[in-house]
């Protein structure tokens, strides 16, 4: 059934837009300032700030825990924070494990209540053209590189790696040792960024260990955006509504994530999963998000 969401105060990044949305079958059909000539049922969103739902990075999903523990984890770490997508990794030690491990991860997440995006986490020795081609074939949207020694990067065949990544161009994302203090991690990140820009290899220059939602830049490079965490004509209807008050009115989209106490409604693909204190937990509703084109909206370098 089609209906209209009127008086939407839409926040994307740092930009506010006042608009209205015509929606049907879990998707946004059209957006405009007013739908004056339509007789559809209307929902007034004037008292709220609307944002896309958040994508969170998490490599410690409780896939082996009990249903009760998994439910509590997803509720507290995702749904109650307005997240309907988790970006996670599959750890690979040997090239022959790739297909089997990805298949197993999808099975482990069959009862996930939210959508999931699977990247692979590998040691530097696996980052070779043959492995990259297998990742492209299986539509892996991100390769996480476990960097223990920065010197290792200087001996890697970046020209061949760049050639193998083309044209799918899934970005390489660095993972540094957790014991590194913040200043040390930033120095490593600077070295990594300089090298990737010099070699013109699709890569991420941010630390995904930082708290909060995955940034728009990384979402674009991995291709998660515009499919997810985006509200646009033709896109899926997944959004958060935050109550407008002094604590929420002047924040950007990232800042609102940390104001979850003011989160009133979360809608995932047209279905309400949180309304006030009521939460609707639907195990198995999550889907594996397949990324067709990483970096479609960015140059990726």
C-alpha cells in the first residue's frame, strides 16, 4: 500500500533537507517538497529528524553463542542504536579456504535480524593476483590486510595487485595490531595512506576501529553506499527518527548516532523494528548484501 511521509527533516551527513516521500512496497517511489494532489494516507514526521539507518563495523559477532546471547547482542549493539547493517570480516589463512569460509559465514548468519556485508581478513602473503581474482569472482567488497610489520608493505608487488583488482576495485583496508596506542596507529595509517596514494591502489585511509558508524567515505569505497544507509528515490525504506530537542537539533548524522536515547523509531526495509520502548526482533530477516560495484560513487584512491 502506498502512503506519504510528510514534513520530513532529512539529515544526510551535515546537510538538512525538508522534503516529503511517497513510499510503496518497502521502497521510496519519489521525493519532493510537497505531494499536494495525492489522496494517499499520510504520516507526519514534523517532530523528528530522519536519518538513514547506520552501518556498524563488528568482527566479534556471537555466532557460536546461545540464541538468548545473540539476541541481546544484536539488540544492544545494533537495533537499539539504529543500525540495520553490520559490516564484518571472514578470517582467511590459506587461499583454498576462501569459498568454504565465506559459505560457512553465511550459514552462521542465517538467523541474523539485520543485513550483513562480508569482507575477508588476510595476512600480507595472501595478497596476490590469484587470490584477488578469486575475491572478485565471489564479489568480496573489501580485503582487510592484517599488517604486523610495516616493512612488509615495501616488498609487495603493488603494480600486479592494482592490475588484479581492476575493474571490480574492492578496496584494501589496513588492520593494525590492537596494542598500538593512538599516536602509533595514526603514524602507521599515514604511512599506509601515502603508499596507497603513490601506488594508486584502491584503499581505505581511515581506522575502522574508531567508535560510531562506518563513514560515508568507506561506505562509498566498498559499494555499501548507495545500496545501504541511503534514502533516495528508488531506494529501500530504511530510516531512523530522532526526537527534535536541544540535544539532537544541531548535530550531524554521525553525532546523532551517539544520541540513541532520543531514537524514537527505526524502520528496516519498510518494517518497523523499533517504536519507542517496543522492539520487534525478527531472527533470519537479515540478508547477505551483495556488492556489484565497489567505489561506484568515488574514484577509490
